[in-house]
C-alpha cells in the first residue's frame, strides 16, 4: 500500500509507532521498522544525549530499515539539552524526527540543515497548520481518544481528521483509537495518509515493558481511561488505577486552588516503576481508549501483517460487495 507517508519516510506500510516514555526503546523501534512500519525511539527516556546516541546505534544493529526519534519539547524552566539530543540524532544517522509538545520552530533550522524529515504531533487543526507553516514535512493528528495529552479541545478523530484533510497540504497520520485494519481503512477514508499507534504497540512481544503493563491494558475496556490534570490545562489520558483515583479526588477537593505540587507524587517520575518494574498502580500512566480493542500480544510483524491483510480485505471485498 502506497501513500504520501510511505513515500515520505520510505517505508512499506503506512503505520507508525509513536514516541512513548520508557516504551520507545531500540528493541521495539527495530521490530516495528523490520515489520515494514516506522519505529520510533523516545529521546527523553534516555537521560543524556550520549545515552540516546548509544540507543540509536543499538537500534541500527537490529535493523537496516528507516527509524525515527521522538523529541518532546517540554514547557519547563530547566529544559533538557535539546541541541545535544539533536546532535545525537544527527550523529546517529537518523533522518526522521517526531516532535511533540511545544512548537519546534526554534529547532527546525538544525533539523532541516541535516536533511531530517520532521513530523509534529498536533491535537488541533490550527496547530497542524502552524506546523505546516514552519516547515514540518508531516503531522500526526491526535484525536481526543488518544493516550497521553489530547489537548483541550476534545475533538474526536471522526471530526478532526476530515477537518485536517480539508486544510492541510502536507501528509498526516491519524493517531488515537488506532488498532487494526479497520482503523487504517477508516483513517484513509477520512483523509489521513496512515496511522500512528502507541497503546497497541505497547501490547506486543517486543515491547520492552513489564508483563503487568501489557496485562493491565488487555484487561481494560474502553471505559477504563480517565483524564487527569484538566484543571491545570495539561490534560492527560491515563489508565484508571488507585493512584489516578487519588489524583481525581484531589482535583475535585482543591478545585480552582489546585497546584501541580498537589498531585506531583502520582504523576512525576512514575514511568520507570510502572513500565520496567510492573508497579502499575503506583502512578498515572498514559493509555488510550483503544485499550478496549486490545486482547492479544502479537509480535510487531504479526500485528502489522494482520492490519494490512484486514485493511486490504475491507477495501477489496467488503467495499466491493457493498458498492456493486
């Protein structure tokens, strides 16, 4: 299947693995890329640029296919060494970067000078248009269903994707609620050029996270995510657990007086314990509503092959049957 995204990134299938904290390691990125998609290493999981370069080189040993790096620009007073991370990306020979968080404009000259293709994560059409205007090559349009930060507009993909298709000139992938061949066909029909999956790739054989995390997602239904940090306008979709229930209660009690410090213990620094040690109830961690569709743990190769087979079947058989 050829789309503008497969051509832009020189990949076989229009399927991308999004950046995920303490999930996007070399093993997963390589497995996705080897299966014909685009695997992504998460830069800020690596504590220094030197460690990121080491992770990139490890991934290079596992695949000769295109890989990317997610670089999230955080709204913090003490910022990570972004120029150092960009240098590591360039030194590692990576030619695709997924940016997220704040506007990446100040870093675009360095990325573009190195011949890097940039896809920026956006939760609204206005942000996607801004990304296009500053020279991003593509965008990931994230609907309200997505894991992590869905923005504050609460627009689901059935509305957001066609709106994006009407306005954007650059290619875009659909993110949020993507899990199978039906998702891919729907995204293409709504104007996207491919799909970006996060939560679905967490529940694969090669995802280097604790089995407790994978099982928690399998056990979850579409009703088992919650939105935290809404009062702070830093909304995050997470899987419900006792720590999340505590955050929501504090938010309810504090109301307009809520500060980040009131909930910091449940949302800061929890990912190593959750993802690597399996302590799934100790903090708030990102998970999409798509958890309700996830019931097995395939390899990345099996997952992508199944998605493409199902998508092709829908296009050739189901659509053929109903249009005749």
